[in-house]
């Protein structure tokens, strides 16, 4: 949605739309008394609004760093990851004080306001902007790319190969994050220790976004994607050995590797 809208309107329209979707979704979710309404409000509206605003922001930021797009996107995604950790911690405290419905209303006001205000201060570079010459070793190797309209893109086999790849990678990461605490508790530790160990995934995920961006600028897309696949395989093997040996140390190692590559 943000990609299509960005071709016809300034990106601030997409960010404002994302802010409105997030705010409306959280307000509707705060008053939900049925699962379908909660799924629609929180899943469709809030999730879609985050995607719209994030995509628009990424489209604005990358043109400012033509020599280091990987580093720029890595820093942006790192902030996105740590922002999620911060909101999660704040949400836990606020829910304890005011309940989850009031917490959603608070987040609706704060998050949508910040995104809406930021939309008027962030803009892509003007046409004709001259950037400093890149230093040696700062650009990734040249790689072929095509700028295709959506209709042509979805008819290419490479689109479905990539879509399947990214779907599997995200599914692995989300599945592990969703079961991280129970897996750690199965090793005989308490809930607090298990939560701390599970937090390794989130912390390493934040740093992994930055490191992958740096590697992308240095080595290009293909080696980084291969490294991600190998990292996921290594994490799965370590976790398999950890569960057989009931080793919290190996579980922690698997969480670290998986978080970095996810």
C-alpha cells in the first residue's frame, strides 16, 4: 500500500495514513469484546499501519545514503527492533497500573501522534542533491536489479522464490521467539531466568539488523542471504543438541545465533 501510494503522493501521506491506522486500530482494540474484532483491529489495522509507515520511512531514508544503503537500513531496523522492546517493557508496566484497555488508548495517542508529527519533518532528498563521493570499500559489489510495476513483478518466478525464503526465515524467528521462554524453562530454570535467556533473542536481533546492513554494503546481497540461511541451520542444530542434553548454555547459544541472523 505504501509503495503504491508513494508513487503518486509524497511519502508523508503514507506516514500519516499509517499513523491513523495504528491509532484507530488501538482504539478499536481497546474496546474489543470478541476475537474477530480484536484480530481485525490489532492485527489488520495496527499491523497494516505499522507496515505502511515503516515502508514509507524506509523509502525516505535510503536515498539519503546512496553509498551505504545497508548501514542506513540496518540502523533503521535496529531502532525498530529496540523500539519494540521498549514498548513491550512500557506496556507491561502500564498494564499493571491501568489495565490493557487503557494501555492501548495511551499507546494510540502517543504512537500515532509521534508518527504523524514526524511525517512533516522527514523528506527524501531533493532532485539534484549532490552527495559526497563514497570512500574506498564502502559500496557493495554491483548487483543486477529491476524496477518493475507490481503486475510484472508477481509474474516473475524470482518473486515467489524470495517470498518463500523470507516467509520461512520470519516463521523460524517468530516460532522460536514465541516458544523461547517455555523451552528455557524445560531446562529446569525459573520463570525469571527463562525470560532473561529468551531476551537474548531480542537483543541479538537488534544488533543483527545493524551487522547485516554493514555486511550487505561490504559483500553484497547473495553472501549475506547465504549466511542467514547457514546461521538458521546452525541455530537449529544447536537447539536440537540443547534439548537432548538439557543444557541451558546450549539453549542460550542457539538463541544468540538465531537472534543475530533473524
